[in-house]
């Protein structure tokens, strides 16, 4: 076989070697262009992924970060994600409502291999990216409305900060039955927030409800009292015009509410547990069985929501009037460093 190939190459009778060489050049050129093209496609995909990740990352920086620092961060994130070439922050703005918008681009002069034969030494690859970060809950205010029941219970707001795995208690509403009568029974409720050591000791609101006999002749209704069965109930809140507990949640990535009812069944209810979240009511509507509640969405921005828990004394589903733990909550939303509120728009 070797001898035949050698004979073919040195043959002078109608040699096909020049013709073969000439016909192979286009084939080699096509193969070379294919290699460079594939390399370019791969580079562009990697650049796009790197730029998207970098653009998302810089939207979580504080709003007072200068454009120069944000540009440095963009390039650093881009390089860390194996992006080729130079990344450029074209614009970054924050609207009055806290919505932030970022636009970026990246460019890379990719060296060629086979295209050099055609004097094309580099091919420029360009990619673009844009992201919008919507306002997020940064502050939540909880205020007890009315708590009742013959069982003691506690509602705690737990939060987990960005980049952390350990949750901490951000607020506690503690109800203790004090012997009040009526159809529901009443007691004293205290709202606590953490002190400098993280212990829930600072009292933000106290409500004490007492019951007494009622009939329209000998025991008329007292000012501010309401009727429950054969009792009248008078609840006193301190401070009288207080806002309740104001909770800073701007650094929180996760939030959930937990109700502990030692005498109940179940004893622990959680807003993020599909097995028990249906005991929570949002503006009079019971949470659907099997669903969980995102507290960041359950607390409205700039508005007030009336919420309640059924503590376990009644089966659910049931009307909200069966609930025992009523409170109101309102939220303040603005720019937040919470990563999950950012979305690519290009």
C-alpha cells in the first residue's frame, strides 16, 4: 500500500497531485472557518452568561455605590465568571420608588486560527445585558388587634439574612389567658422586639382584655367595650395610639411566621409549612390547604393587611370569625439588596 501511494505521488503520467491539492484548499478553508466559527459561538455564550451574572450582581450593591466602583465590580464579577474581554456598565439608575435598572455590554476581539490565512486575525464579539430590580419589603409593622382564647400562645417572626443559614427571631407577640370569660375567653397580649443582645425583651405594645357581666339594665355596656355572649369585653392598649412593632427586614432573604400553641393540636403552626399554613387568614381569606405564604408578599407595600390565626381549637376550613389571634401588618418597600428581586430584561 505504501509503495502504491508513493508511486501515485511521483507519477508523471497525468499526475493528479496538483489537482488534488487545489481541490483540497476550499475544503480546508471551510473546515478552518467552521473551527473558528464554533469557537466564536462558544465564546459568545460564555460571555453572555458571565455578563448576565455580573449585571445581576451589581444591582445588589448599595445605592450610594459610585458608578466607578460599580464598573469595577462589574468587571470583577465578569472575570470571575470566565468572561472574555472587557465589560462596560452603560447605565445604572434608581427610580423614586426604589426600582433600579442596569444596562451593560461586553466586547472581545477573539483571535482566529484558520481565518488568519485570509488575513483575518481577530473577530469582534459583542454581547449586551440588562436587569431590573424591583422594590422589596424593607420594614414591616405588626400591631395586635385582638387576641382571645383559653389557651396561651405566641407568634414569632423569624428571619434569615442574606448569605446566612441561621435564622433569628425578629419579633414576638405573646398572649396569656387571664381568666376572661365570654364565648372565646380573653387575656393579655404583649408585643416584643429584640434588645441589643438579640433577646426579645423590648415591649412595643401591650393589650389587656377583661370581661364583666352584661345586661342592658343592671350592667350596661361600658365605653369602648363590646359584647361576647353574656359578657362585655373591654380591651385596653398601651400605648393607646402606638404603631406596634416596627421590624427592619432590609437584610432579610427569608421570613416566616410561627405560632406556638402548647395546648393546641397541632402545637406549632408555620406560614411556610404547607401542613399548617391553612390556619392563617390574609384579609379574611383562609390560606389554601397545601400552600405556603411568602411574608414578603403577604405584607403589603404602603398599605395595611388584616391577618389572623386559628390556634387549633377549631377544625379548618372555617370562617375567619373562628380565629383567635387578630393583628394588622403594614409594609414599607424601597430599594433592597435582596438578590431574588432582580430579573434580567435583556
